[in-house]
């Protein structure tokens, strides 16, 4: 799948995995950094990169909250045992 194909079928945060988002983001950044982007496509690629950054940030925050909830649950269970 080319980057152009990815831009036309952008998955939302629930459909894309963190690793996939990071790989696509790295690819976009490489294209932008290496002047491999046509000027007409630059804004689209930067916009897509921004969306991917938001997706990754949201996934990290959600995972952090889930892990914290699990740890808090374990700590409260240990407190009940003592």
C-alpha cells in the first residue's frame, strides 16, 4: 500500500494499531525530511502525520490509565489481605 493509498483510506483510532500508526508516521516523516514529497501533497501528509501523532498519544494515555487501574486494583487487594 502506498502512502497515497493510506491517505484515502485513513483508519480511525479504533481501527489502527499503535505499531501501524508509528510505522506510517515514520514513513511520512522520512518522505518529508528527504524532500520526497510533492509540494501539492505536503499539507496532506503533515495533516495525516498530525492525526497519527494524536492516535499514538491517545493510545499511550489509554494504556497508561488501564495499567494504573490494574495496579491500583492489585494494591487494594493486597491491602485487604493484610
